[in-house]
C-alpha cells in the first residue's frame, strides 16, 4: 500500500494567512499617514462670498499666459516667494489663456511661504 502525502506547498500553493496580515498593516499605515497630512491643506475661497477684509490688506496676483504680477508689478515666477508677505491676504486672478499648472505652482509657492488663506477669482465675463 502506497501512502501519498498531500503536500500543497510543493505544487505552487502558499499560505495566505500572511498575505492578509500584510494587507491589514498596509491599510493601517495609509489611514494613519492620511490623517497626519490633513492639517497641511490650503484653504481657498472662491471669491463669491463677501468677506470683511479691507482693500488695503489684499494684494492681487494676476496670472497671464506669459507673466505673473503682484499689484501690477511684473515678477519672475521663481522669485515670487521673495515678494510675498505672510501677514497679507492674496487674491489670485487668471486670464483666459493662463495655463492651469501655473496657477497650481503659484498656490504651491504661497503655501510654502506660510500663506494659508487665498482667494481665487475666475473670469466672470
């Protein structure tokens, strides 16, 4: 009489209990790291709500297809962070031909400078 062993590991099967452990640990890791990233969100106002801010406290950043300016003064985009003041409020306006990635870069620069409240005004025409 020949007794055969049922050896599943030799035929390509592997134990799956460790796979569920790894999946659980990855899930916990991503939940925790996502919760820590939440305080770094940039608050952006759409400009439709009236705010109690004096006009003298707001600086306008205008983004066109080929330039960026603060209060009418044209500024090279890499040097923009040198002209920003953390205690001022900024309103960003774009024209029709401005590329979206330029707006995102300006928002990133504002956030790196510690400016967390920005108003983005779209073209209303």
